[in-house]
């Protein structure tokens, strides 16, 4: 039994595979020719950010499962896997806390104008603190969470700890579940109009591409802080730039971008009312350990038909007739 690891993962995941006496093939050269050669004999693949499309997958003659080190899988050809009854697993239990904390960090940093205050002290202008722009409490503010999976629910729990009013839009979650978490279900457009904060926790697909664009920015309150730690492309970056530049909303935080890495001349870099992080909201050391272990467990447990497999991690379960 052979498992390919595409990209670097924490050694705790590798140690788990080794303990199961399964052969590991480490792959860090993602050129097509090399991937075709190395992956043709493997039974399972653990993958981080490399692209795994049909032109590669069609050469994986022994492949039985792919496990994504994370929750997004737009770098993997799901249609091909479905057609060939190959499961795609994610690390569904690993990253919710880290991402939720990252969102809270952005919300607090932007709300409190932390960077401006820090610069004031460093510039020996301590006594000019009264000249700083207004900054805000989270207390009693309204947050709209778009998407109420594990991350959305983890974020809601933390927002409730700050005594915020938490509104949720997720058409795939029963309103009773939302209410049972002390949150308020709301229509998306109504949520846009009342929100002081919006945090996005949705997959990128045809229905969410540019979900928030020029028309949506017209609905937002002037004090809105918009945060996207989900996937680039859900927020129209041109519309976001125009809105921030004109101070039509208060601020934004992005951990994801249309193009990653973004180009050096990305216009968002010119703004001082936005925080930008390099798609690392789930890369705390604790989360990296959890994702490494869980992504490897997905593959090993599936291949060995071990009852320890968390079948909820397999996102195309209905397609593979497992």
C-alpha cells in the first residue's frame, strides 16, 4: 500500500502513516511529468495546494482515495473523481477554531484601529491620541455569518462571547439548528442591510462567485467591516477596492484572493483600511498538526476499511456508493 504526500505536512501525520506500516511517497515537484510518474502507482493521495486535475488523475491507475489537507478543494477535479467513484475527503474537524480566531483577530484589529494607534506611539505622537479616527466596540454589534458549517458555528460561539447579535444566512441549514445555537436566521439581503460585520464561510462555486459585488456594496452600512477567510472570488475585489477607497464601508480583512499569491501591483495594497493575510488563517501550529493527522487518517482508514474512518469527511459520499 502506497500513499503520496503532495507538499509538506506536519511530521505528526507522517508518523501516523509510518505507524500503520504504509509506504510514503513524498512529492514536492508538482510538474505534470513528475506527478504522472510518481502518482501512477499510489493507492492514496494526501494533497495540500498542488493542482490535481484530470490530466494527472487519469494516469493514477491504482488510486482509491484523495484526501485534502484542509477543507477547500477547488484545486482538485471533483468531476473526475465522481465519474470514477473515487472518494474525496477533507479535514472536516481540524481548522474551525483557527479560522474563527483569525476572523476575531481581524474584527478586533480593524474595529480598534490598532495599526493607527501603534503607528502613533512609534512616531512619538503619543499625546495626539485624540486625533485618531473613531474606533468601536464589538458589544451589541450585529454580525452576519454567511455559511453555518463548522467554522461559521465556531465563529458564532466566539461572537456570542462578546455579546454580539449573531445573524446567519445558510439556505442548507435548518433554521431550528441556527436558533438552537442562540443565533438568528435571516434573509441574505436583509442581513446585508443591518450588519456591522460580515464574515464569509462559503465554498467557491458558480452560485458564490462574486457573491458580493457592486450591487451588494450599495446595501451595506457605512461602518461595515467585511471579512473573507473562505475563498478568493466570492468577493469582487474591484468592487471592494472602490468601496474601501471611497470609504463606503469602514474596513475589510482578506485572507484569500482571486489570484494567489496576488500580484505586486494589486490595488488593495494601496489602502490603509484593509488587513491582508496570506491564506494562513488555518495554519496555526495546532491546526497544522490536526490537519496532517486527519488527512492521513482519511486515507489509511479508508484503504484499510477501518471503522475509525469519519465518513462525514468524504464530501462525495453519495457519488461513490460507499
